[in-house]
């Protein structure tokens, strides 16, 4: 009798495991398609903006900066909404509709006859691309808590692959015509939507869904969940500090390397490709092994310390060789997001994973609004005549200061064994 009752459970477990693997393959493919799409348009979007202002590079740079800020602002505003929608209606429809919407958006940009239409395209892109938060919630639904960091690390490595290969493909397509990269990005997004319709199972059971409310669907109201979960506010603050520190790279990396070391486009591109390659190695190959052996806490601490050291070396490097070597010291920062996500997802219930990832996406968008202004103004001040000392590396040292704050807080929020997610288990609504 005992054997008869155990057999269905075994079959059910195997089936669930197979379904989980198939679903994760889809999520990884979706992330790859999306990041390839983002990467493909990187080489051509600035030039397209400039072409609409009669080739005025200064005016084009101003407008392109506005586009970037608007895109990040859309992430800040809409990531909580998409996360809350996925908690209410399931992950599958939100992911598929977002991929479809992103594909239509790229078509709008491919056909845009003027800046207004191109701007509308960037607004829609910011909204629909916020769905990556739902992908993280899907992982939390389908992967046991102790293995989530490894899955998040794989997603991080896929982001790296997309942002290395995407610009290369975009450059090749741009050789045919400046609008072709947008058509390529549209094809990838629509393929992702079609793939989801055919393959993707729903990950959130009906009994774990939560009602939709205005409080959950906006970045301010959704913070109430943080206050309601012991220890979660500390992890969210650590995440914010790390996101903000990272913004120094897209903000001033190119300007700094050109000013201090005389780098051209080729060297800058090589350095950024090396950063991406190291990220792929760390998140794709090392995260799962390090977390399995040493735990999420130690992995998180290693990542934060490495990021701090990397920023300090970048800020003070006396020559190009030391500047390049800093990339190696910086690489283990790839442990931070997978370990942090693994810890955070185990502090909320199944019906709140989308809301949690919406908050994280909103934080990323907020730092995308704050970071470029903060770091470029810091850079401009310390290379200007009004500065008491010429210190072009000041933005990197500011990022290092933010990381030190993150390290102190990480030590505090992870030291209490009573609140450690591994012992406590997931919190239920």
C-alpha cells in the first residue's frame, strides 16, 4: 500500500522537475532575445537621433540623454505595475504581451519619421522592457530557494552575452542601412512572444495569486511590502546602493578613459567587452558553485568587496595597464545580484514575488535616472578649473564609497541567524 501511494508522488515530482527545466530554458531564451534586441540598437540609436536634428551633435547629445532618462523613468514607474499584474494574472501573459509590445515598439522606431515618434518608441520600450522583473519572479516560482542564486547567475551571464553579441550584430545590420538593426530587434522580440505562446507554461498557481491594487502597482505604494517583511528593507537598500554605484560605468567610463588615457573607440570597446566576458564567466560558471559551497552571504560579501576594490583601482589607476587589470578585480561583483536575489526572494511569499521584483526593477530605473547626472556632474567638477584638485577618477571613488556603505549594511542585515532565509523559509502571505 505504501509503494502505491509513493509512486504517483515520484512521477509527479519528476514531471514537475521536467516542466521546471523546460520553463527555465524559455526564460533564458527570452532574456537572451531581449538583451540581443537592446544591444542591436546601441550602435545606431545615437546617430539616428543626431540625424533628426540636422546633424547637430551637441543638440543630439542633449536629446539622447533625455531619451535615456525617460527610458529609466519608465522602468521606475512601470516595473511595480508589471510585477503586480503578474502576481494577479500570472507570469505567462505578462511576459508574452511584453515581448509582443517590445516587438511592435521596435517596428515603430524602425519607421519613425521624426523625433516625436522615436521618443514615443523609447517610452514604450522602457515600459515593456520592465518585464524582465517578471522573468525573475518566474525563476522564484519554479526554482527551490537554495538554487535560485545559480539560476539568477545564469540570467546575469545571458545578459552579458546579449550585450556583447548584440552591438556586433547591430553594427553589421547598420552596414546595410541605419534602420535595419531596429527590424532585427523587432524580429527577435516577436520570435520571443511566439515562442512563449507555444512553449511557456504558467508558473504561478491560482491559489498563490493576489488581488491587484493601486498600492502594489506603483513604486511608492509597493514599498509597504518592504516594511511588512523583517529584514527586507536592509536588503533593498543594499540593492539600491549597488545599482547606483554601477551607473558610473555607462555614465563616465568612456569619457574618463579618453580624457585620462587617450583611449579611442577600439580600446574602449575592447575593455567593455572584457567586462562583459568576465561577467559571463562569474555569473554563468562560478555563482552556482560558490553559493553551493559557501552560501549566499559569503558570495554577496565577496562581490561587494570586489566591486569596491575595482572602483578604487579605476579611480586611481596611473596608466592604461592598471586600468585594464582593475577589470579582473571588479569581476566578482557578479556574485552580488544572484546572491542578493536569492536571499530576498526567500523573504516573501509566492504571491509576492512579482511585487518584489517590481520593486527591484523600480530601483534600477530610479538609479538610471539619478546616476548619469550624479556621476557626470562629479566628473565635470573634478576636471574643471574650479576643482581644488584634478581628480578625473572621482566618480569611481564615489562609487567605491557607495559600495563601502553597501558592505557595512550587508554585514548588518546578514549576521542575524534568526532572520536568515535558509533557516526561516519563505514567508507566506
